[in-house]
C-alpha cells in the first residue's frame, strides 16, 4: 500500500508538471508570435526605406556620370541616400529566455523548433553584413568630403526629424545649383564608385531581408496552427 501511494504521488506530480509545461509552452509561443509580428512590421518599413535608398543611389550614379552639372539634384541624392538606410535586427527576447531556461526542448514538432532556431540564427549573418554596410557608408563619407560642400549639407539637414513618410527621412533640396569643391573627373568617379559598392551590397542585403520577412510570416502561421489560441 505504501509503495502504491508513493507511486501514485509520483504519477500525480508528473501530471501536474506536464500540465504546467503545456501551459507554459503555450504562453511562450504566444510571446514568440508577438515578437515575430513586431519583426514583420519593422522589416516591412526597413525594406521600403532601404529600397528607396538603393533607388536614389542608382539615380545618383547615373547623374554623376551623365549630368554632373545638375548639382542641386546630386547634392540632394547624395545626402538622402546616407540618411535612409537601416539594419535588420530581431526582437529575440522570448527565444533567448526559452533557451536559457531549457524550454526550447518543449516545442513540438521538432521541425518547428528547427525553423524557429534557424530564423534567429540568421541574424548573426545580418550582423556581419551590417558591419560591411557601415564600412561602405564610412567610405562614402570619406569620398564625399572631397566633392561636397559641408555647409550645403548642413542647410539641407535643417529638417523635422519627427516627420517620416513610411520610414523615409525627407531631406531639403538645396536652392540654386551649389558648386562642387572640385570638377576633377577622378574625384567624381571615385564618389560614384563608392555609391556603387554601397548599392550592390545593400541590394543583396535587402533581398535576403525579404526572405527573412517571408520566414517570419510563415513562422507565425505555423506556430498559430500548432499552438492555437485558447
């Protein structure tokens, strides 16, 4: 009888733990879905902003090569591009908490766990690419100092930083046709080349970001199917 009572107590405790784990995993998955939804909103806005920056870079390269006398537009494009770019990052708070507590093992099926883990692991690659993009932006800044007048840029940035249109910062276009610091074609080519490297890096970065956005949306659907709202 004593053995039976102990055994039944052990079974009851396991049942309680099982119910607790089940309730806990539902709560955690609900939080991960909330994190993913916030990622989706951010990625949508960031992709628009980065694509806009790429479009402006393409226009600038063309204008520097074919219409270098149109300095007002060139000044405007050059400053708009560097003011409108951003990096992909994720709200991984819930995932990190689950990893620290060992609760990731409770996610079923295993294919869902693998997909979630792969999603968050991909941000290491994005971190490396963000470092590369920062280097491209720094190179642009160095090249721009040889062609553009600082004080023209300063007037262009007298804007309302709280005024965003779909995440895009609207720069003021300079009045008239402000002069370059030099008409040296080698300097102009160097500036255009730096924007070209930025453009090609950003296009690849943004394309991969779009794939990540699709992954986040698919994860939301998979999680809500596996862990429906109660």
